[in-house]
């Protein structure tokens, strides 16, 4: 393995002095006023209970009441990071570059050769092509803690950015269908931080007037089309590409964007840009210059290799991968399922033959997929089919009602999802209506799609393997657990929340807090949901669900007085100090004084610009299990490696960033990094490792399903506060 590199590039600063002003005590309103009045001439950065001020130019206008003192440019701490970002922005500015965003800084090239959309489709469009997908970079200065000491570095990532010429009025003139898409207000009164604001989803268009539907910000419904721009989301982009460049345009665009996101392309673009910037220097303060030097080696930050997880399987046997289940058997087979499984099938009458063929392949084996009885040690599966006369939700609800009225104690419901219905909302969606009905009776539901049934044999075998795993887990089976050496009782919680409604604005009047609960060996215990609350109360709801989860698991685990208990809490959102204190108090109130509880509050960050590369690997993908320290309480963990990236076009795997809150009483970063790696490799939805620990991954899946189910009129989220909460209904 070659020396691993990061996308952090050191910033070398002149050994000079900088005039730094201080305003104390800190006042947020005054800072905003100063930013508004002097933001182009000064940099303002909070430090503790004071506001630090630095001039960007020698002729900057005077700020009243600020006294300055000279400090070493190399010892400005995080203030230097802000100065570097502002200087870089000025340095790269040119007529050929557009600044997409300032915090964090994102720039794109305006040169035609860097416009992917026009390069692919410009020759085939007879009219105008308002869509642009441009190559660019994200740039963020941060302090890196090398073994040689802290330094400021510029984090560089290669990106692509889509933008659109004109307004919604221009799109209407081009006969483009805006219905169902989201729009942004161009009105300065609506802008946030100088950027257009999302205002809602288009319901209909009357001439030049756009009417928004129920998913919108505020009460205003009508807008003039010329005052709105289209938001380029995942639904809008393919529709635009198809409208202007043909039905295959989005797939071609997606392939090219994926190609640019591969490890080899990404590394080449990042290092090329760093070399370009490094040829010159940039002024960070009057008379003080800096320049970019080489990338930081992972070993300079503190690189180690975490042990890859091992799995406990049937009969206590241990394996190195989840596929060891095929030779050792699952860790636990529920007695009820080992005796046999009674399953009802809900599907379209017109596809009955296809469904029967598919289920035969699922149960008896197909290619590399083995029979369910062979792999999962299940008893005989007995299927009873209830036909839906058509693909509508009403047809499926009628078939579902027939299955329920039949009177059997179904252990499983298998639902064939009709084509073209996945985007339907609430009571119009046949799968959601069926899922809600069966969940209300604590019957797990496994969906399968027409597109899955129609896969070629070499692809179908892998899809069947995942479905078989999900079915086994939903029946109460435990495929595998982690081999651990910890002697303490350990409870690992994943925090989340869900708006009970779909859309970008959701239903902010109906929010539930949720907590997934696992033991240290990865055994899934339950998901605890709070009562429904308003959005403003959702943090309290999350705390309520966490304390309730602790209480229920404590009873099930039979902890005794005096037992040491470690509670690790994962969250996809950063922890606020107030939130941490409230979580501690809520859990300790439940634990009382008889348990010795220690806490680790761990922010699991998936979306960040920090990357690790292996220059010696073809795809530049580093090995799985690499841990790169970013400080005493923060590390990057590579949860996927070259083996997991089967095709280079799959993209470059981003490491998980593990950030331990300073109020934690258990702060072993090496162990918590290993745990994040291990919990990313025990999903019961599929065999390969996922991109994040299941604590937060399950919470996301649950939140997504709860949001979609929230639009089904007869769905009651309190169902999950009973027996369904301990099932794996969301897999």
C-alpha cells in the first residue's frame, strides 16, 4: 500500500505581523450590522466572548471603537482559516469563474469546455439549451493537527454543479412542464444570505402565473413566472435533460458526472487545481502573503488500521464476512419460522404468473442465490395469493382486506409493487396503503418490484439474495452479530426524527422523535418513537425517545445494580451542548443511581469535503478500515474499500467522519472509530457494508418511511410504540 494522501493542502504563510482588532463582549446583532456595513473590507470571527476583526486592505474605512494589536500571522488560529478563504476567493476570481456559494466556497468554470451538458448535447439541440452542468471545486480552510503541530490547510474537492439560464417564464415559453417541481423566489425580499429561497412545489400553471400546492413556504400561493427560478433537484434535472436533449440525455449526463467523480479523475482534478493555485501567492492581510504547498499525508495526521469486523454466526462459529452465513448458518433462527412460514401475496392479477415464477426463484434458489430453507434454515413456506384487479391503491387495499378477512395469522406479507407507482403520495400509493394496513396488525411486509422480477439472471440472483436476507430478518431472525471483546454492557443508540408527511416542507405540525437501539454486538433491539409533536419541540421528542429506548432495553437486558453501562449515542446532526446535557439527564433519570453509566456522544458525518486517497491503487480507493485522526476527538474512517467499489463508475467512497462531543465521559477515539466501521458492516438489508453505521442508517430509512406513511389517512404512528417497534419492518 502506497502512502495515503488527503485532499488537505498546506498553506504556507509569511512570517509577518497582522493587525487584529477585538470587540468585547460578543454581540451577535452588532456583528451582523458590521458584516452588513464592512463585510467587503474586513473579516469578522468570533472567539469566545469576543469578536476579532482584521482589515483586508490598507485603505479600509475605520470601524469605530475598535483597537488593534499586532499578532503573528502564523499564530492566528481559526481566524487565519477565514482570512485564507477570503483571499482564495479573491485570488481565483476571474471572468471565466463563477462563485456559486461563499460559505463554504464553491466555484465553477464558465469555459465551454468545462460544461458537461453542452459538451454532450450542444450539437443535438436545435433550439436553446438552458441547462449547464459545470466542473468546479469546493474550497474550505481548516486547521489540521499534524504530528509536527497544527497548521492551516485548504481542503479541495472536485465537484460538478448544475445551473439554468433564465426564469420559469422562459421554461413555460419552451413548453416545459413545471408541475410537481419545486421553485425558488428571485425576489430580494425573500432571499437568504443573498441566495434565492425555495418557496414551494408547482401545482399548476395558468399562462404566466404559477400556483403552488400544499407543500410550500408560508401562505402565498400565486407567483408571476418571471419572479421564479426552477430548483434543479433530482426530479427536475432528468425532466429538463429529456425535454431539451432527448429521453436518453439524463442517463448520459449521469454517466459523465459519475466518471468525473471516480477516484482517479477526482485525484487528478484536485491535484491539478492545487498545482495551479500553488504557482502564485495570495494576500491574506495588508502586506502578508500565503501560498499553497503539497497535500498532507495521512500518516502526518496519525494513520492507523482498525481491525475489520468479524461475525458470530450459527452455533457460535465466527466468520470474516457476512457471506460466511452460507457455510455456518444464521446466528439465530426464530422457532416459529423454523417450523414454517405462512405468507400472503398481494399482487396484480395480470402479473400472477410472473409473481409465481419470481417467488419460486426466491424460495427454491436461482443462480448464486440459494434456497431460503438452505441458507436461513426456515421451515416450509406456504403462499396464498390475493389478487388486486388493477394497479391502483384501491385495488390493493381491497386485496389486502381480503387477506386480513381470510382469518389466517400471517407471518409475512409479500407485496408486488406496480410499475410507475413509487412516486405516488399517501392514499394513492398501493404499497404504502398495504404496508400501513399490515403494520397495524404487526405483520411484516416485503416489497418486490416489477423491474426486479424482470432483471436478467446474472443480476436477479443478487437481488434475490438481498430480499431473502430482509425476509429472514423481518421474521425475527438474526443473520449475524459482531464479535466483541468489551466486558461492559453497551447500548448504542441512533437518533433521528421524522416529519409525518412528504415534500420538502413536510408537516411541521406532526413530527416524531425516534431512536434505534442496538447492543454492542450489533443486535438490533427496537426503534422507540415519541408522541407526535410540533417541529419546534422535536429535540425534546428525540430525547424522550432515547430515554424510553434505554428504559425498555435495560429491562430486556436484565442489567443488575452496580453494572457498568456504556451508552454510545450516534447522531447524523451535530450535538449542541444543551442537547447533550438534556440527553444525559434523561438517561440518568431512568438509570437511577444503581447503574454506573458513561456516555459517548458521536456525531456521524457523511456529508463533508474530507477525502483519503491511495495513489497506488487503480481507482485511488484506500483500503477499508483506515482511520485518520483529525484531532483528539475527530477521525475519518474508511468504511468501504476497493472490494466494495465493484465498478469505478460507482463513484469514490467518502469516509465517515466521527466527531466525539467534548462532554462525553467515554472518549476512546480508536474504539469509537472501530465501532463506526463495524456498525457500517452489519446491515440486515444487504450483505455488503453500507456507507454509514446502521444506527443512523436505520433511523434514516425509518424517517423516510414514516414521512411517506404520514400521508396515508388511516395510518397511526403510535403503532410503532407497541410490538411493531421491535420488528425490522423498515428493512
